[in-house]
C-alpha cells in the first residue's frame, strides 16, 4: 500500500493561492460627519443587498457598535415604509 503525505492530495501538491486582503474599516468611526439615522435612506441602502437584506459586519467592515445602530435604523426605516422589507423580482 502506498501512502502519501497529508499535505498532498491524490494529484500532487496544490499551488498556494495568494489572496490580497484589503483592510476593512468602519465608515462611521473614520468620518464623524456621517450619522446613522433612519431618515437617511440613501446611506442605509449602501448596507443592504439588492434583495433588501442587511449585510453582515464581516462584509461591510463596520465595528460592532455601529453595526447594531445601523441594524436598528434599517428596521425603523422598514417599519415606516422608507425602505422595503423585500425587493421582488419583476
């Protein structure tokens, strides 16, 4: 029986992929002029997907404090119909 090292697959060693990780930063921490308000729908739309879902922190790069504030603002804007809950196809 022939054994292969754990680092190699059945077809040989895999080439190393090089990823460029851009440092994510919180927009609201860096720019003190930006405010999170439910009335500013254009700012809130930047943090929702095209389907209307709230984007997670790991994608937007927000800090935990501002992500919580952003979530509350988006939910308030949805409740008073400034933002849609779901964007339908068609």
